[in-house]
């Protein structure tokens, strides 16, 4: 009889284990309760102006040469004068055939020696685009 008791005990344990591991017992349906609801936030579209303008191109400065000193047809008593002027920053300047440095603002200065009597000073400015301007400054040196 003890063998029958052990066999029945094993059978009951096996059934209990089979039922506890999800066997065929249907799961309980979910109970109705508070279910989270989605909340909608309405955001107005941001209107951006239509991109009708084209990007600004660098404004080009018209080529120019402006001799500021000395004044044309001046009479001077010094054997040298400072020739000063301005042009565009991309210009190359020469005074009586001698190259002159042009600063970042387009200004230039050079000292020119004069002969006694009438003198002509030729100022020429040009750039790589082919633009060119010139001025002649006439002076009289009377010591």
C-alpha cells in the first residue's frame, strides 16, 4: 500500500505543477478601469516669409583715382612734395613710373623730388579687371 500512496502522491504533485505553470486555465479578462487617454496639443504653424530675395552680393565700389595733394598748378618752394591720394583697395598705383603702396583703405602717399621750374607728376591707378585712371599734376618749383 505504501507504493500506491507514493504513486498517487506523485500524480497529485505532477498535476499541481502542471496547473501552476500556465496549463489550460484561461486568464481573467482585464477589468475596465481608468485607461490613459491621449491628450492632443494643437500648435499653430509658424509662418516664415517666402524666400524670394536672392542673397546679397558684395557691392562693388566703382573704380576711382582721387589725387588730394598737391593741388594742380601749384607753385611750391620746396624741392620735394608729398603726393597723396586714394583709390579702390584692389588698385595698383604708380607715380612718375614708381610703384606706390596702397593701404587697406585705398590711400597712398609718396615723396617726389622736383626740378627747378615746371614739373609734371603722372599718377596712374589700375586694377586686374582692366580699369584704369590717371591724373597729371602740374607744379612750378621756385626755390
